[in-house]
C-alpha cells in the first residue's frame, strides 16, 4: 500500500477505498503476505493499456507534467 500511496500521492484511506473498489470489480486481486497485501492487475491487457497511455503522456512533444491546464 505504501508504494501506491507514494506513487499516487493519495491518502492511505483513499488508496484503500480505490483498491477495494477495483478489487470488487475484478480489476485487481490482493494477496495477503503478513500485514501487507500485494496487489496485481487481473488482466494483463490493462497493464499493456496503462503502459501505452504512460508512453503517450510522457513521450509526446510536451510532457503532461508541463501542461499548464493539467
């Protein structure tokens, strides 16, 4: 969870709520490992899609982080 919170800048409760929703929809699955839960995407096509989107947003003529309207 900590890695997700760090990467998304969401609060821990907010990230937990999103992950619960994604889990209930079948998009992610969690595997308990002690006090930690390891989450994974259940469909590899979602990972491919996210990688494509990331490439578009960061590989274009202007990085999305530089967009004034973002």
